[in-house]
């Protein structure tokens, strides 16, 4: 069976500054793959390269075995590769409902937008209560739920989620991870970037550790030893 | 005295209607591309001269020439977009220089084809006046332009709020990367906004030709006016632009009635400066063009 996503010796960066150095990793269909790593490791850059928001200068990006390196971002989205970005990036001047409808913008998603919206509203009752509210007035947790809901409206084949728990209160973090666990149980293919290592490991089928633009550890989720991971994590931090 | 004031207010209101159609086009393009199209007024002018040519050279009612004008102005607008989208360095300043230059080229092309004379329609229906509530006078053309402008802007407003593409326009003006992540191709949306700006400009051009007078230097005046209105309104929304446009129209009309026609442009500019001084983000705050 082919993987949902294969990254092969990928290099990418910002103009003259290269960030990713021959990154290779795979995301198995229907599984949750987690990337952990310190600030500045290049996790967000990797997700942006997968979306085509930063250009890949070498290597390849394959979705279901087919190269997507030359595709434009919006075509990758239409193809089912969806990113729920770091910092949520909701549209603050639009209503909650309009934000969700933007998620259904890819032509293939428009037909079922009502059904998908009902599904999202069912998953996030708080959003249902606030459907007419301007999104910029939502709390951090609600905004993150909206960002996830909007991503689900895009009918993802592969869903890239960048630090969904960042800056949220502990109870809200619990809620976000409950939702991620539910999505995993429903069989969504997820590539999750998280700094909250211990929480992320509980829902990980596979874990990668990134440091300085490289993958330094690849391990099955149930085999990862949190202490060893943290040792590696901080070994780098103190060395740097 | 009261009657004179009421008439001035009414005329200002009518003028504000077509000013708003010019300004909404400018604001729409600014929203999607973050570019002030300094050739926007010249697009309006181009439409007005198509109406003039249709009437004088071909003897047809200007209204019948609207489809032709739409094609010509739409093409001109698309060319402006094509040139703008090639800029990849120092976009802010280079786009201003480019569109300013394109405006000069358009003005001079019009000047060399139609000379510097002042024109207006010779069709009597447009110039006939109607009386409203026994005291207020207006030309048929002014009333038609006002109502048509409102309908057109209501249509654009509806489109922005309730269509897939319109929502994408708002998303793009709010956060470009996020819109792209929703599957929006920014170039498609940008060209669409240029075409809708061309539609509004064409309408405004016909309104001016039938209800006012046209001359080659007018394009520049309209660009400045549209810019002032857009900034005045804080670029917040179509209703905001409409209110800003009516304010400019009314101030101008009161100035013409009570002071002097030569101070008309100055009055709008002073209002603009006062509003910016008191409230730097415009009357309705915001800053994101047509986000609501
Ligand atoms: N727009 C940019 N232009 C230039 N360099 C950038 C840009 N964005 C990120 N970088 C650099 O790329 C490197 C990787 O950043 P990236 O955001 O991918 O890290 P990250 O692992 O997501 O970190 P965090 O956990 O803080 O989100 C950093 O050194 C950063 O300074
Ligand atoms: Mg990051």
C-alpha cells in the first residue's frame, strides 16, 4: 500500500537561506504522524513546502505516490492536501460561517458544503452557537476550533496541522487533543506538528524528531521513549 | 434659502452616487492586490469617450454602446492588470509609477483622438429635468445614474458577501496565504476584481457623459476623487464608500452653491484632510478594503 504522503530528500528555504536539509519522511494513509522538534527546527517550513508555499529546491513531494512538487498551492488543496496553519490564520473580518464556507471553496468541496458544515457544527457545538459572530472576536480556543473546522470543510485526504495547542489554556488544550484523537479514530490521515510532546505522543502512530532542518529520529509511536526523546531534544538545545 | 440648500444637498447626493461607483472599483482592486490603480479614472474616461464616439460618429443612443464600452474598458483594465502582475520588486512604489504612467498614456491617446474639447450628450432625454417633491430639480440622466449606481453597488455587495468568488475576494484581501490554503488562485481573483472595477468604471463613464461633461483631463480628477473617498471611508465596506462619496458630493455641491464653482475640488480635499486629521484610519476605521 502506498503512503498518503512521501517526502524524499527535500530541500527548501527562503530565498538564499536554506532551511530543510534532505528531509525524508512518510505519512501512512489513515494514520497520525507526529513531528516534534525545538523552535526553528524547520517544522513549519516543511509543512509550507508540502503545500507549495515555499519552493522545494531539491528532492520530491509525493501524494499517493505521485509527485506534486511542480503543482501550485491551490491545486494541491483541490487535490486534498490541506493545511491548518500555525497561528490559525482565520479570516478575522468574516463571520464564523463565512470562514467555514471559505474552507469549502475548492470546487470539489462545494457540492457537499452543507453536509460538511453540519458535521463540523456537530463536532464543535461552540462554533454552532457563534455561527454569525465575527471571527476576530473569538477566543483563542474557539479560533483554533474554527481553523480545524475550516480545514475539515476542505475534505482533506491528508491533513497537516501545525501546533494547534500553541498559546491555549490547559483545559482548551485538552479539548483540542480530544478532537485530534477523534479525527484519528475516524481514520483521517494526519501530519501533526506539536511542541507538546507528551500529549502528541499519545495519539501518534509514528513520530519524527526534527532538529536544524533535519530528521534526527524516526520511531513507531508505541516504541518512543519520552525520556530518550526529551534527552535528544534538549541535547540539541544545550549544544546550540 | 432653504430651498436652495435642499437643492444643493439633493444634487450632492446624486453626484455621490456615481462618485461611489468610481471609488468602489478602486477599493476592490486595492483590496485584492494592495495596489492603488492610478489609471482608474482614465478607465472611466475611456468609457465616457466610447459613449461620445457612439453618439457622434455612429449616431446611436449612448446606452446601446454599453456592451462595446464594457469590452474596451475591460480589455484596458486587463492590460493594466497584466502589466502590474509583472512587477516583482518594490511593488508599492513601482505600481504607483506604472499606473500613473498608464493613466497619462490613456489621457494622451484620448486627447490625440478626440482633442481637448468638452463634450456632453446631445440626446435631449438625458438632459430633460424632472421635478421631485415640487421643489427639487434633477436631470433624467442624474437620477438614472444614481439609481443604476445603487443597483450596481448592491449587486457587487451581494456578490462579495454571498458568492464563492466574492467571498474569495474578501479572504484574499484579509490574508493572502490563508486564502491560497483554501484553494484560491490569487491571480484569478485579482483579474476578476479588475474586471468588476472595469464594469463599475464603464457605468460611471456613461453616467458622466450623459449627466455631466467630459474632457481629457477629467480622468485624473476622478482618480484623485475616488482615492479620497476610499481613504475617507477607511476602505471598510461598500456602504462606507457610498457614505464617503455622498459626503464629498454634498460638500462640493454646497461649495458651488454658496461659494464658488472654482473651489469645488478644494472643498472635497479639505474635508478629506480634516477627517484624516481627526481620525487617521478614516471614518469607518478598518483598513482592509471591502472586507465586509
Ligand atoms: N519567512 C522567513 N524568511 C526567512 N527565514 C525564515 C522565515 N520563516 C522562518 N525562517 C527561518 O527558518 C527556520 C525554520 O523556521 P520554522 O518556522 O520552519 O521552524 P519551526 O520548527 O516551525 O519553529 P517553531 O516551533 O518556532 O514554529 C528558522 O531559522 C527561521 O528563522
Ligand atoms: Mg512552526
